[in-house]
């Protein structure tokens, strides 16, 4: 059973999060803190108590944007402890996911928080703490989307983006940012996984950080030995190791 601490400066959000946590059978106890400073005092007490002590905390569900010490600041402080609690970020903003990954967060949940999405974060925390075997878990139904779409989460709502609308993909740690003509979406999938999955759909690696859809390349540019492609108004550099393969693919595409 996990012992949880929820941290949010907005009282209604904190109460809702605590309600959802207490309803999860894998949560043994859940308490709240109204800001990061209060949370840090509570975590210090937990660390002094020890992992098996009465005040121990296994996982912190942490808002990011708070007055004073924010959630990212608190998470950075926790990395300095020998055995800190796990961290799950719960926020209304998707822009901090890369920093969260760098801080070894267990998960990144967007507000408004859905019961099923929070349950997945709890499952991941429980798996890391060894309280349940790793795996998808029986309580969360998983529905594979059709291969023509990819699921993205925006503001607590899951939407499906058509693969054909994706112009290019940018690696951001263990995340990938999907670019379309209408905006971008961050998904927790490594670029290498998308490269393998979408190779047959005309996506090709041009750089360690970029995967592009051949059909969306407007121009191939050569300038003083460097190669780049134009996708819409954005110019992306092509690494030397990928330049020949890209030229060959584009030639076959235009002559085939």
C-alpha cells in the first residue's frame, strides 16, 4: 500500500486529487499540502522517520506552478536525498514534461485529472516501489487505437491525431513532440519507437533528434556541404549519416 502526499496550492484541486487517491485500493494513506514549502517540511519528517516509519511517504503527487517554491524546484531538492519519495507531476500545463522527465518523474498527469489516468500513475508508482508487479494492471482497460491515429492527452482529454497529419517528430528525452500544421503534442514515446512503428508509412530519420514524413518535405537544400529539408516554414538539418538515405528515398519517391 502506497503512502501518498498530494501538493497543490489550489484547494479545490487538492481536495479532488485526495478524493481520487483515497479511492484507489493501492493507496494506503493520502494527505495534502497547500504549497511546496509545507510539503518539504512533511517530506523531511518522512525521511527522518525512515522508509518503514510511521511518517514515511512513498510518492508525492506534485503540482508545478505554485507561488514561491514551485513543483520543479521541490523535485530538484528531492534529488539530493539518499532515498527520496517518487514524484508524479499533476499539472494543467504540458510544457514542463521534458523537465519532469529529466528529474526522473514517474509520470506526468494533466489536469483536469481523470480517474483512469491517475490510476495509471499510481500503478507506475506501485511498480517502482515494488508493491505490485510491473505490467499494465487489470484495473485499467487498454484499447489500442487504429494504426492511422495516435492518442495524445490535452487538458485531461485523450484525442486521436491522424498520423498522416504529422509533418515531423522531435525527440525530447523519453518523450516525442509530434508536429502538425495546427500545432504540436507531447507523447511519452521514444523517437526510436515511432521510427520503427511508422517506417512503412513514409517516416524517415534525418537526425538523432528528428523524424520526418517524406510527403511533407517541400524542399531538399544543399549549402556548403550541409543538407537540410524544408517542412512548411521550418528548416531541419539532416545529419551526414542520414543524408544519402534521404536523397535516395526522395529520388525513388519522385521517379517511382
